[in-house]
């Protein structure tokens, strides 16, 4: 394919992906206040952690759990933002497939297999991180709302609460991809299990620091939940790297390559071989026959 063909291909893939996300955004916008098939509305799902607070700690006009709207059309923009996020998640198989279809022609068969595995587990880990964040939010909100005692109650605006929820879900989901990246680097030969074993204390400390910086709230529950989950995932990833390195070492031993480093030069004679330039004696026809 020429450069122009690649650009046309990229435009087509982007168009299909954006169309799928827009369709998902429209469905998410409708789902925000409409309950399809008896499911809870998207607004009820997002309000769940806030409504889990005791009634004396949150705003409850007429005994209902609601958020504040302080600006005109604020809820409309929030529904658009939530719908776009939901559309990107619901239709992720579509745009991931378009990305996959665009880069597949440039990959080898082994690389395609690794890419499929990476996309599959990346989706699972992102969803797992988002689910963990969703169940952590009530504890985080209760901790932060409890500082005021009985003198204050929590009356959150819709914009700040929804932004906090979406940001926390995305941070947890993306953070859960770190161990998967570690495994892929091990497969590529960049990181070995021995290095991870020597650096594990510093790496775990770095995970705690990352969790303290990345979590948007000032509560300890979000930080501890993220750091503990990442530490467990790091341990699991290290065990996978250990198993891979052992299989790799056995394969190299079977091929007689034990002790040979990846960067070690092979034993090749750098000098050109000498040619025999002495003229040979002419042979008679009788000798040949």
C-alpha cells in the first residue's frame, strides 16, 4: 500500500470508530434517565455511591437523593459527557477492532497473537479497576463528609460529583494496566524476573506513591485500595514473568545456548578466507573420459 492508501485506510477506520462512539453516546444519553429492560438508569448507577451516605450527611430534598445544578444547562452537558464515556466503553470492541484491523498488516503472526492477548486482558483489567473504584467511592465520600460532623451536610453539585466519579473510574481502570505492561515488557525481553526480584521494594513503594498522587480524593481509602490492588497485581505479574523466564531458559539450554547473552556477539571469523589462486594443470580429454 502507498502512503495515500494508508491515509485513506486510516480515515475509514477512524470514521467507523467515531460513528460507533457517537451511536453509543446517544444511547448513553438516553439511558441516563430511561431504564431499558428494567435495568436501573445510568443516573441512578452514578448516584449510588452518593446516595449511600447517611441522610444527615447529604442533601435530601423531599426525602430523595439529588445533586445540585448551579448553572443553566449544566445537567445537559453532564449527560453528554456521561453518554460519551459510556459510548466509548460499550462500543469499545468496535473501535478496538478498527485499531486492530489497521495495525494488523504490519505485524508478524507471533506479534498478532500477543496483541490479541493484550487487548483481551487490557479490557478485563480496565473493567475490574473501574468496578473497584465504584465500590470504593461510598467509603471515600463518607470519610470526607464526616469531617464536618453535625455542623455540615454534603450538598455536591452535579458537575463536580460526576467529574469526580468519571476521573476516579478512569484512573483506577488505567492503573490496572500497569502490571499487564510489565508482562509485555518481559515477553519482549526488556525486563527480567531477576530485575523485578531485586527492585521489588522500590517498585512497591513507587506504586504507593503513584496511588497517592493519582487518586483525585484526599481520603486514604482510595489511595490504599489502589496501592494494595496494584501491589497484588504486581506480584501476580512477577510470577508470570518468572514462569516465562524459566521456560525461556530451558529452551535455550535445549538449544545449547546456555550462558549466551542476548547482546553477546556470535563467534564469526571477521577475516576473509584465503582463496587458492594457483592455476591448475590442464587435463587431457582422455583423462576426463
